[in-house]
C-alpha cells in the first residue's frame, strides 16, 4: 500500500484457508491431548498401579513417533486428515498393551516365582487374539485405499495410513517391549472381590450362567436379542439422514439475484441500501465486516460474523433476523446462499428437453410447484431472470414481395446496431481502423430502429417496420446443457430439513405434473453425488465386513466362531442409530466414515473373548464352564480397551471443530466420533451378553451337524450291504 499506484486502496483479508487449516490442526491437537489424558486416567483407575499404567501407555508415544516417521518416508504430510487418523488411533493404541499385560499378570499371579515363564505363557495365550484384532482394524481400509476414488475415499486414504501404521506399531510394541518390561516389575496385587469391578464381574458371570442354564432362559435371551434388533426401526424412522448437510457457518453469502442488466450506479445504490441496514444492526447480527461485489447484472454481499466462541446469537437465528426486516430492492430479490458440507451441490432440479424457450416456461412451473413444499425456501431458476432484448421477426411474405430476404434484413440491422468494419485507412501516421455505424443518438429507441431504411433491388427505400415486427422481450443469457441435453436448473435452499426428507414430496408433485412430450425432469447433481457417495461407502463397509470374516476364519481355522463375533457389527450399527437419535445428530458422510472405522474396532472384544474360550476348551474345560470363565477373565481388559477408546474420542465428539476450520463447506468431526462412541458402547454391552450366547448356539448347531453327518456315514455302508 506504500506504492504510489496503490494510494487510497485498502486491502482486506476476506478469507484465509491457511488460518482455517491451522486452527483445525490446533483444535485437533488439543482434542487429542485431552482425549489421551482422559484415556490414561481411566486406565489408571482400572489398573490402580502407576508402573503398570506407564508400561501400557508407552505404546502411545512410540507408536505415534513410528507413524510420523513412516508418513515422512511415504511423502504424506501431517494434514487435517492424517492428524484425524492419529487422534482416532490414540484411544486404540493401548488396546493391545492392555490385553497382553492383563494376560501376563494373570499368569504372574498363578506363577509368582517364575516371572519370565509366566510372561511367555501370558503372551502366548493372547498372541492370536491380538494379531486378529489388529488385522481386523486394518483390513477395513483395504477397499478404501484400492477401491473407487471419490472425494471421501481420497480423504480417507490419509486417515487409513495413519491408523494402520499406528496400530501396526502398537502391535509390535505389545509383543516385544511391553512383555520385556512387564517381566521385570512386581505383579500388581489381585483386585479384591468386594471392589466395584469385582462385584460387577460376579453379576456379569451370574447373568451369563443364567442365559445358558435352561432352554427357557435361552428362549428368553433369544427373544431379547430379537427385540434389540427390532428396536433399531424407531431411531432409523425418526433420525435425520443427510449425506451432505447444508452448512451455515460464520461466513454468510447474501445473493441479490439481480433481474436483468442495470447501470452500475443503480446496482450500487441497491447494495448500499442493504449494507446500511446490515451495519445499522451490526451488534444484533454479530457482524464483524461486510464485503460486497456488484456489476451490471450481479451483486452479492459477504457477511463475516464474529468467531463462534464470541458469538451471542446462533447463525440460524442471525439469518432469520436479517431476512425479517431486509429492505426491498426493485432490481432483485436478495436471499442467502448456503454451501453443502464436503463441497457437494445443494438442492436442485434439472428439467430437460429440446427448446430452451419451453424449458424456461417449464422451470417457472416447477418453481411454482416447489414453493408449496415445506422445507424449501428461495426457490428460483438458476442464474436468475433473463435480460431484456429486442427481437426482429421478419415477415417473409411481405419481404419477398419487395425483393428482400431475411439475410439482407439481418445484415442491415447488424450494421445499424453493431457497425461494420471497413478496410483500414493508410495515412502518414500509419493505419487507422475504420468502422461504419449509426450514431449513438440514432439508435436510442424502438421507433428509430423501426425507421431503419432498407433498399430493394431497384433502389426503393423501405423502412424496417414495414417488413418486420419489433418487440422487447425477455431474452436468454445462456443455453445450458447437462449430460448432452438442453436443460434448465431450478435451485432452492433447505429450511431446517434435508434433501432426503423433501425428496418424496418433490417426486410426488413433479411426477403428477404433465410435462410436454420429449421433456422430463430429474434430481440435480447434489442428489447424484450423495447417492454415489452412499453407495460407495456401503460397498466399502460390506467389503470390510467380508474381509474381517475372512481374516478371522483364517486365524481361527473355523467359520463358526467368526460368525458369532461378526454379530458385534450389527449391534454396533444399532447403537449408532440410537446414539444419533438421542443426541439429535444428523447422519452424514462423516458418520459413514465413523462406521467404516467402527466395524474394524468392535470385533476386537469378541475376538479376545472367543479366543480365550477356545483356549480354555483346548485345556480340557467343558464348554459352558469355559464360556463363563472366559467372560470372567476377559471382562476387565474388554472394559479397559472400550473405555480408553471412548473417552479418547469424547473431546472430539462434544466439540464443533471442523475439518478446515470455520470456512463454509467444511464438515465437523463430531458425527464421526459419535458414531464410533455410540456403536462401540452399545456393542460392548450387547456383545458381552449375546456373543457367548450365540457362541453356544452355533456350537450346538455344529455338534448337531457333525452328528447328522456321522449317522449318515454309518447308515450308508449298512444300506449298501443290504443291496
């Protein structure tokens, strides 16, 4: 601004993406540090031993350092997505260490004089479960990394690499460093049975024993399981689903929707009127600054609100206050424009056909129909209204009688209004452009154009108005083509609703409207993008579940046990729906990301439990006793791993931090964190009770199948000998 040519010019920073990203990274770091601190406190409350807690916690800094090193060599920056992966992994990094140390100290209690032998026995007992749990958490990202590439999967790749490397590092540390340290410290004293956890364990054991005791109890348990599954219908019906929710951040865009073209000073006057109103209510609207742009046919104002931590009024209420007394302007109809999270397009309808004129009329009818839909606001054709133009329609018969044709008439009108370039004039000073045109004073009105002289072949002078009809009409500014079809687009804002909620009513109205032959309609790109994203994510989740099953089947060398573990995923989805319904959270594409991560985490509890039950049965313990004892031994490590993961995500779940700061269009993290918390908490409660029950049912079914096959083999030789 010190340069002479910049005198009198002031520069204002309208928006800084760098500030938003930096702010988001800072908030993520704070949430991660707070979540890690809470997880360590919860871990200490379970272990009640500072040394043991310190050994388990060592997995976190070592794993993070290894991950950062791997990201450096892979050329991946520490961006908002990779940082998010690290934050999500913090609560899970102690899981392997918890399972290993619990197993080691259980054997240390049984063999107090042989710490090294007890350590090896403890690690040997859980090595399969630890590896399986880590692989299932990693394998879910394979469809994301190697599948179809859309915006979400590209973002998720950075999250996936951070989580996968961190979990792999925690697995190596849990199998090497933690056992080495655990063998060299004194084993903590056993928890007394009178403690809170001890009493809870006994109640849990009695509950499992009751579910397996009698056939009547099994039927009641099966009925309760069906009720749990059926209960998911209520939240699914009542909760809000919107893959890309409409976003109203702390930066609002007010579009003026100028009708036609106007002198700049007239547009400026309209903008000044709106700006004066906004600045007069600056404090009531929480406005920090207003920046406006205007031209002959367009105007918009950007309202920068005070930061959210300083806000006195919610953004939605500010919008209502602004629109309530907004001054009317003759040349336009101002309204707010909202972006969609994830960069998706908002609500739009595409009307397709051949004639642009017909499409223009149909778009007006579509606007009229959509204005009656509750939840839609500011319905209008995209691009606003058309500009006014003069149309010259030649009467071909009259012109032909005079020896004129439309081409001659069009050339004369073109010369009159736009001029015609002649050959350059060469003079002493060089070439001079020469252009033949009417004077500006001779082309100011329709009457002057109507008197434009035309000359017939015999030199007779004929006015334009005698062979053509002149009228001022609303002309087309552009011809829009979508998917190689001529189209008109109608757009609208969503008013406290989602695209999915208004979709049925819109379909009903437009399907009932009689479009001319060759003309039709369809939902716009926002709907297509949401459907495509949802389809890809559902496919990735299903592929992830299939890969988890294959990993468990390979490690357990059985398909029966993975089946009872895989039920945890269904229960976790029910928990997500209930948690979102109770907290009023919209199920968006960020929640889909949470589901993707969740399916690899929830099976860990079942893996740890089923693997221990199998070990006890291989040691000679009867099945039902092994199920009860397995639940008793694995309850505490399961509760610890779940609690550390959940509390580690609580700061992210309650904050409003967005992926790229407060910029418009960036989604918040909390739907993803809440999906993991709700699904993991509900799945843990149900899995601790129902996975053992399903394990017994499938084992009975397997025994019955073997019995039937053995009977069939026994009867086959007897039948053959009878023949």
